[in-house]
C-alpha cells in the first residue's frame, strides 16, 4: 500500500497537530493509519526538531494560546529514535520559551529519560500534559501494545507530578462490559485528572475491515458521518456511571478536558451546548469558570472576523454573524482545520458548508453527531 503523509503542521479540531514523525510499528485495528500504509512500519522523520519548530512558528495556524498535540501520526514512545526526537524538540521548546500548552498521547511505556525530559520542560514553564490511551481492549484489537506496561505509566507520571488525561478511546463491544469498564475507570480515577471519551472514527475505506470486529458497523446508516461510534452499553455507562465515580470528571470534548486540567475557560465555545450540559460530567467550579470566560469575551465584530479569515487565506468570504449568540456562518465550503482555528480565535461557534476535499474526518466542530449502536440479537 502506498503511504499517505500529512502536513508537519496542521490544525485539528482542538489542537495544532505537530507531526515531524509519521508511521507506527504497532497495528491497532481501529487506527486511521491502517488505510494510509503507516502501521507495522518504522516511524519516518519528515522534519528534524529544528525544522519542526521553524515550521510551527511560521504556520498560518500558529497562535501562542493554542494547544499543541505532538506526534499524532505515530506513538512517539515506541522507538529510541522517536524518543530522541521528542527529547530534542522539548529542549528547543524550552530554549524558545514557547508559551503553548503541549500534549503527548501514548499507549506505550514511557521511559525514565522521557519522563526526565518532560519534567525539565515543565520546570522551565512548558505546560506538558500526557494523554494515556487505555480502554481495556485485548491484543487482537490493540496489536503490539503491552497493557501491563501501559498501566504502569499512570503511577509513574503521577509520581513526577505530570498531569494525566485518561484517553478512553475507542471502545469496541468486547470492552463495553461492566467488569472491563469499571476496571479501566478505577485505574483512571486513582491517577488521572479526568477522562475523555471518544468514539470510533469510521472512514469509508475502513468500514468493511472494522466490521470484522464490530458487525453492526457494516450496514448501519450514519456510521461514516458520525462524530464517533459508541456501543450502547458504554454510552450508558459514561453518561450515568456508578455512584462511586460521581466526583470524577468525564468529558466528551477534548477542549473541555484541557480547560479543566488547565483551570481556564474552554476555547471552542461549547459552554451551554448539549456536549456541555448533557454529555460532560463537569465540576460546578469549571462550569462557572467557563461562564465567566464567555462574559469577558470581546464582542464579535465583522472586521475581526475578516481579519482572521485573511490570515487563514480566505478573502472576500461572505458570512453572517449573530452577536447575541456568538455564532457565525460562512457561505463557502471551508475545511475543518480552518473552522477550528476560527472558533478558537473568536470564541464563537462557526459553521460552513463542508469542503468536499476536506481530508479531516467528521468532527463535532463541524456539526457531526455521535452514533450509539446496540448489539444485534441474532
């Protein structure tokens, strides 16, 4: 299969994605890299640490308040070469006194040298947050992953005072059983600041392959256009978990989880939406923080919108704004990365026609909704 590459710097729904290494030696069934020829391969360096930082700072998407998600097209912890790249990039970020929050996502063991590098970065003011991806799935789904080693990360990060967000994504029917879900959440509650749940992304070219492990995916309408697909048992569990988890935050939005950990208002204008009021299990203090943050935003003005559109490469785009609801609509096909950048810059909900050439999957930022599937009773 011919390999498909992504830009080194791109804007994703919540974060600026920074991908100087691409490809992963693991082969998790659900990974979007399968259809891009980038599983079961050594990570390839697209840009060294110096070039990565230059491209980041020159990007049209870069702003100092945006969160950076490093190495989303690999698992940077899986090889010595990758880990060395990360250590080098964190060192450069420290030297540049980069003000951005930095996130790392892994389901591999984090070595002592990497822990030391993260701790040094945090001591120098780089706010690094680690996402531990753990859903309790078996080796037939998460191929090449040592779950015993992955679980060790929780306590080791906590011992170094490195913030943890438990990334509960995705869940297949086999792991949507009470024993597995409580086992996963018991571990997260003990060590993580919060959990974020994310459903399975199903692209058209992956649907038949994924249906081997989740048969309901094959013929259910809406699978490919959903924000994420969830087993009904899991959906019910995370919306109404057992009482012993009542004080533990569980989020359906990465932006909300980050806001909670950073103790700041949320940046995708989600406050008051169904994600906020129905799906998130968010502490009262955080909701108050978001409410105050919205009140303090500057008014939404046409000149400001036009200025941000121009920076992103869009001139003379027709748009409507509603000052009272802080919403706007663009009368043109706009890719998801631009919608996300505008949303974060303006603190407004932005909608547009979907760009048919958009390579980014369906996202809540573009209006996609979750899909909950019940098991078929044959």
